[in-house]
C-alpha cells in the first residue's frame, strides 16, 4: 500500500489510482454534516422500520456524544504535537499516542460513531443506509491518500505503526 516514495506526482506514492490522485473538494466535516442532513431527510421521507423510543434516543445521544468526544480528543493530540489535523495536510509529526494507539483513523471513526448515534436518535432504519456510504466516501476520498502520504513521508516508522495499529478499531 505504501508504494515507492517519490514515484508519480510529487507527494504521491506509486500505485495510487487516478481516482486517488484527485483531491476531494470538501473537507471531511462537510461530508459529516451532509450525511447527518441526508439521514434526517431519509428518516422523514422514507422511515423504514421505526423503532423510536426514549431508550434508543437516549442511547443514540450517548453514542453520538462519545463520537464527538473521540473526535475532540484525537484533534487535541495533533495540536499537542504541533502538527496539522487537516485532512491530507502536510504532517510534520507521526502521532501514535492517545486514541492513535488503538486506531489509525480515530477522527473518521468518530464520524461513523456520531452517525450511528444520530441514526438511533432518529429511530428508523433508513438513516443507517448513510453510515456505510459515509465510510466509503471517507475511505476513497481521504484514508487511502493519507496512508500513501504518511508512508512516503515517514517511511519505516509509519509502516511499523501500520503493522501495530488497526485502521479503524
């Protein structure tokens, strides 16, 4: 997955697909906000298998809050290391502690957790169709490119980290 450093376009690894070379037009938080709006729309327009209750709404709110907390914690680890938390940004440090000890992508994982919580709060099955779509968009638009960039920038250090820590959980 890491490819040969310096091959192809500058900052890209060999073997990156042409789709992988195109920069996403929107930052991940915009995709997250759009996903939440799409979930709301699906819940209102096509509410499949309603299961709304105080228990599911409360559980969903707790899960969504846990996703927010994970995102804040992961972002703060970047700030403490004085490196960018911007998707596809020019990382100056490989962050491997805190939430990054368990997941290479805790911010994206946090988005998936938030969406799961929102789906439970809404209380129908149709919003959950958005969760894998969001995951796929993040995977194709960011994760693959970020991994290639980190492998090129940090070499063996990133390869060792990648062998030690799973991508999601």
